[in-house]
C-alpha cells in the first residue's frame, strides 16, 4: 500500500488539491494549549488528539490494520493540516456564494455506497462531477469501500460526511470560478484567516498552500498531472 499523506487529491485541470501546507520547525508559542488558531478560533491539542484517536481506533479494527498504521506516519500533523484546510475551504465557499446542503452530502454518500465506492469518488475527485446522484440502495460492500478509501487517507469513519462535503464544495468552487481564480481565492482566504500553527506541528504557508516534500499547490493545472506522486 502506498504511504498516504494529508491530502484530498483532485488531479487534472479542474480540481482543487488539499495538499499539506508548508510546515517547518519554526513558529511561536503565543497560544499555549492550541494546536492552531484559525481566524481567532482555537483548535486545541485535545481536539486534535481526539480525531487522531478516532482514526487509530478504526485502523486497528480493520483487517488491514498493520498496513494502515504503518502507512499513516505523521498522523497528528496531517490531521491538523486537514482540519485547517477544511476551514479555509468552508470560508472560501461562503464568501463566493457556494453551498452544499446536508441533502447533497447524503445523496453523494448514497451514490458512492451504491456504486461500490470507486467510480463516484474518482469522478468527484477529478472534477468530472460537482454533485452525486443516488443509484439504488446502498450496498454493504460499497459502504466498506468508502470507509477503507478514507481510512487509508487518515480520515475516521465518523468524518466521512465532512470529507464528502469538502469534495463537493471545492469542486463547485472550481466549476463556478475556474482553476486559476480558485487558487487565488484559497491563498487569499488562508491569509485572511490569520492561521497560526503551534511550532510543534510547523508553520503555515498562506501563499503556496503546499507541502514541502511533495510541492503540491492548492490547485493543479493540467501540466502538473504528470508530477503527481
């Protein structure tokens, strides 16, 4: 199994990549007890650890437990990155009149589960669709496939709806504004939220929204597809 990282990757020209932002060993300790502060709102270390524990508990219950745990090193850092990224996307969507309802998320999950997980998720993550249409009753193997898909990315089963919501929001933003514009929107929104990360986890890069090792931007262009790890 390929080692996963804290991304919700959407390759090709039409989609947003939730890449792990630049994290380094610098920063300040202006907010003791916080893993990060986003727009003045604290993400506490205990909140972060609770999500990490949810993932680890689910991984250990999986038949693939050994592989899942071995391939999710840096889970605390990656989970924090994702928590911050979700807030950036949520705010960007709100500012640009893009919304996703609970019904949208419910329909999307039903569609993914009914089709066995793979096809709908691939279409959603590559920007081929900005919505999901149910296709019959959910199947037990489809639900398991969806669970495994996100668990391999370090997302607990209890957070699947949140992940699907972000998939839909980012794709709808791209559909409305275009790739280049959304890239600018995410960088600007990130800066406006004044994100401050505890130096234990690194330092946020507003401008690039990128991971140090993978050098993946918030949004891919078609020319970037060949560079995907």
